[in-house]
C-alpha cells in the first residue's frame, strides 16, 4: 500500500496513521520530492523518521534528475538511507572528516573518494567472493586530532598528516596501529593495504562457509 504525498510532515502523519489502522505492507516514498540536495534531504528525513519507528516494508526515492543524470542515483540514496539506519548493508562504509584549519591539503578528500569509488565498483564481484565485506568500515581522516580515534573504531583506517604534523600517516587495522606510511605514495600504498585486508579477512570467511 502506497500513498502519494509530497510533504515531509504529511507523509509521516499519513503513514503513522496507516500503520496504526492496518497490517498491509507499506511502500514508503516521498512523491515529487524535487531535485538535487533538496529532494535528497526531504526524502531522507521523511523515510528516516518512519523507518526508525519500524514503519515501512519497501522504499523508493523519487528525484527529478539533472539533465543527462542517471536515475540510478535514486537507488544509491535509498540504499544509503537503509545503511545509515543500520537496517541493511550494501557496500563498505567510508568515514571521512570534513576538513578544517588543521588539514593542509585535499589529499584525505581525494583518498576518501578513491577508496569509496573503488569499494562500490568492486561490490558486484565481492558480494559473492567475499561474504560480509559489505559490513566493513574504513576511515580516512585528515589530521591527528580525530584520526586515531575514528581509525580505531573502523576495521581499517588511516590518519593523514595535518598542519604542523610530521609527514607520516599511521594506519590502524582492527583497532590497532599496524604501520606508518611516509612519502609521496601513501594513497597507493593504503589502497593496496585495503585490498590485502579484504582478501585475507573475507576470503578466509568464504573458505570456511
């Protein structure tokens, strides 16, 4: 059962009432949400509230695409909503800091994007080859202030040097400092470390399954 509603508050109210009154499977989606950031935020807020309350059986995200933009972005956003709420896992998550006065370059931003893009691109193969890899957490941080803490909470993380810090990047694996990368090839070396970690940890799980 689905309702055609375009306002966030209206959608929440309607589905709360439906959930109270019936046992039908409910399909959630904000109709005519708009385009770009506005549509993404509105859909995420509306669906997030209801899903957190246990309301909804299937979801959709309906956005007005930019000229030439693929509609697959709607699927990505819907997946991210479910993964952010801990309801499903589709791809390994990448935690990255926003950057501030302590960060000296865009290196951590570029590395975070490279790793995220790589993980997403590999999932069609990894989903069957490395079961459980979709739950992996990677952290790419830009300085020593938040870097070690976030990295220790991830399966694998790196803390890149910030302003006034030594040109070194400690790498944490399973919560422990494993090694420190230095030089101009940090990004490629970390990329290889991530690949090796996935093959070792999730490849072993596949063999014992």
